[in-house]
C-alpha cells in the first residue's frame, strides 16, 4: 500500500506542477519538477528523472534564467545517457542547440554541438513524428513532445511523466 500511496502523491504533485506551468507560475512549477526529478533519480528512474529535469529547464527558460535552464537540460541529457537512451539524446540535442541559439547563446550552442559530435557522431535533423500525438497526456496532463517521447510502437508512445501509452493519430512513417 505504501508504494501505491507514494505514486498517488507523486501524480498529485505532477498535476500541480503542470497546473502551475499552465498558469505561468514557472518558479513554483520548476521547484516541483526538480523535487520530483530528484526523487525519480534516487529511485533509479533515470529516464523519468530526465524528463522532469527537462520540464524544470522549460520553466527556467520562461523565467529567463538561462544558466539554470542550461544546468537542468544538461543534467537531463546525462541521465538519458546513463539510462541508455541514446536515440532520445540524439533526437533532443538539435532542439536544445536551437534553443541556445534562439537565446543568443551561440558559443554555448557551438560547444554543445561539438561535444555531441565527439560523443555521438553527426546529429540528425529533427525527426518528424510517426503520427500526431496529442499535446497533453490524456492520463496526467503532462506535455507530449514527439521528439522527446519513447515510441513504443508505430503509432504509440509512452508519456514521459506517468508512463501511460498515448496513441498517435494519422498515418505516419518515420523510424
């Protein structure tokens, strides 16, 4: 019963963090995402922790706290690498580099691109989705980003926050 209670509490925190994010209360949302990320990492849930660190990074971007956003984003990448999620890292890096460039951090973008190329080889262009995923998970309300999810089938992906399977609509190809 204790693990079930803990999952319910975590899900409530996730709903609360998403709600705060949607209302534009990014500092409070970031704190909750970071807290849940640390808990997930401590439980060995590295992929889930990485997704939560990414959401915290998005909050910090909204707050124009670029140093903190960089730190959270890079921590997420390290967790994904430790979790063996190399395809996910390869899909995410072009987007992270683009965000750095959009915020005028061209030198950091160049450094990240070079480090990534040394570790991973050439980065792919942003891949298209295999179908159209909903913008939010129907189960937990977390944001669904096609280039960050774990595709579990040709037209279904795992929610990075609650782990439920989300179905894509429309015909798709892709890898």
